[in-house]
């Protein structure tokens, strides 16, 4: 009995896949760095983020998210932390992988075409495809004043962004969308504050993230029910009226879920 030597369909598919040229695809890491600070002549804080000015083409002189090619010696998380440190000279209050952005043409005109239903422009022959793994990070309010100052780094309110390089406007929109959803079921808002804070300060974080005013009494009840903060027994000093209480985080609760990989590592590396 002889067995036919015809190639299996799967083997042909693998062989064809291996023939694909991947030399023009690059991997990069970018970081959406968010912090709370008030706008000029305003008292309530809003969300801001730092952008860097591009010094070469494409998009020379336009603003973009901090980031760059992934170095072979760094993990993705290390690269995101390095980007944050280089842009702000600060350590994050929280750092999480957001998403991988890998459209063939990552440009404002491509997004505009998708939104309008028009055909997406075809990349030029010399187009270099870049896949970006994006992280988002928070900076505690107590550290924002110590951020790095540089002529090619500027902080912008998230609701007053210019047109950015590549697809970075869309990336920021998605980061804000994820943050607004996450703040509803986790204590991620606490990562924007210092070690001690008042209920009013915590409420301002929620209001800045959600983009709406919250009823103080309802907010107090919801936070008390969550058991996410602990009364320190101290009060703010130097106020004219009755000084508000100071609270701290309940360290028994995580900022947010660590995702499938994070939960696996916590279970197996503890």
C-alpha cells in the first residue's frame, strides 16, 4: 500500500506565509501620559497630557505622543516607562497596556476617509508600516509641578488638542474612552492623587475623567460603600472653616484588574 505524496493544504499555506517579506514592518511603543492640572484662570483640574514635537519627516514640526522604536533590550513595559521618564522625568502612578494600533496607513487622512465612507488612500511604494503598542499612564497630582520642561515638549488639555501626527488623535480618544469606563468599576482615579487627599479632591478626579459634575452627597455614599479609602484621622491644616478630613488608599485593593497575563503571573509567581 502506497501513500500519496501530495502536499497537505496546510503545508502549502505555511510555505506561502513564510515567503512574505516582513522587513518593512517596524514595532514601536508610545505612551499616553495623563495628569490633572487646572487651565489658566480656572480652579477645577482637567486632564492634560504631554506631546513632543517631531523633528523629522513625516509630520515634521507636528505634535505627537511620546514614543519610538522598541529597543531589543527592553520589554514593552520597560519601553513605555522609559518613554514616560524621558518626556516628564517622573515615575507613573499607574501604567497599563492600552492597545496595539496597526492599520496599514496610520494617518489622519486615512481616518477621515473611514469616517466619511470614502476609500482609504493607498500607501506610497516607500511607505514603512509601523505597529505601535500603546500604554497609558497617570501622574499623581503631587508630582505634576516637577515635570520636565523642554522646548519640544508641551502639555495640552485633552479637549484642546491640535491635529497630531499619524493616528495619535484617535489613540488618545481611545485612551480616554477606556479610562472613563475603567473609573466606573475600579479605583484607578486614585492614581492621579498623592498619598493623602480629601473627598473633594477625589471627586474632582472623577469629574475630570467623566466630564460631568457629580453630586457630593451621592459621591460620598458611593465611595464609602466601595471601601476603597481609609480615614487617616487627620484633617487639612490652615483652612478658615472646618478643615476637611484626609483619606488614603486602601492598599488591600488593586488599582484595577491586571488583565489575563497579569492575573496569571500574580497567581503563579506569588
